[in-house]
C-alpha cells in the first residue's frame, strides 16, 4: 500500500481482510470473492490477533508484512 492508502484504510478493516483470506476468501465484493484453500477453516478458531498499521520508512518500497504464529495456551500442551 502507498502511504496515502495506509492513511485512508482503517486497521480493523485490514484485519477483516486477513481473516477472510486465511479462510480462503480473497478479493472483490462478497458476491464475487475468489476462493483459495483455507489455512484456517473458520476464524472462530482465532483467539488473539495483534495488528499494527505504520507508514513505511522513507525510501522503503510499498508493501506490508504479515506474520502468523501458532500459539499454545498454557496447559493446552
């Protein structure tokens, strides 16, 4: 995303896009969304999400980073 796009888009909507993509729903309107194999069958399985939006440093190329980590709750072995 460009700096202008980052400033325009709300962080909560980007999280919704990520959760949809993890479930295999990508791009377009709801009626025209593409399908990919889901990484997560249903987003109700996700208990924690941390999302941060930041303007890239000067000279950096446009884009973004996504890190997905499997966390195990204490005592869940």
